C-alpha cells in the first residue's frame, strides 16, 4: 500500500521507521483508540504507550524511546535499523 502516515521511533540523531508488520499493528491500535500496543521487536517485547508516545522495553522500563506518527515522506535514518544509503 501507499499509506500517507507511518510510525517512527527515535534514534541517536533522527528517526527510524518501524518495520511494516509493527506499523500495521500500531495503526490498528491507534485507529481503535487503544492506550498501548505490544510489539515483539527482534525477540524483545516492547510496550508502545500511545498516549505518551513512548516505546518501553517490557523487561527493562528504563529503556525508552520517543515515537511519533508522521508523514511517510518524512526523511528517516532507515527502516527498523536498516540504513538508507
Ligand atoms: N524496531 C527495531 N529495532 C528496535 C526498535 C524498533 N522499534 N526499538 C529498539 N530497537 P532499546 P542509532 C536501534 C533496537 O530501546 O544509530 C536502531 O534500529 C535498537 O535498534 O535500548 O542510535 C538501530 O539499529 C537497539 O539496537 O531497547 O540511530 C540502533 O538502535 C536495541 O533494539 C542504532 O540506531 C535496543 O534498543
């Protein structure tokens, strides 16, 4: 699909796009007005808090990142840790 919006998580100096599967889950949770969305990212469980726009590692809540839903055309570092060259 060519969706207008995508979900992003914060990197060191810019934003990464979520992988497509996670993006679908986040869109679904967002459109259903759910408070949270649970994601399995590279074998690690994260809670995405959609009210405060943060992603939190479930087994270590000190590990958190800002997230945002923004235009798909936004310049980003890449997708889920895969860099755009
Ligand atoms: N999707 C994919 N990997 C993730 C995600 C996610 N939503 N969240 C965390 N990780 P933490 P720079 C990121 C990875 O938050 O140079 C990037 O994708 C995370 O990967 O402490 O700082 C890059 O691969 C990290 O490797 O739980 O911008 C990498 O950081 C690991 O999970 C470097 O990006 C621990 O993250």
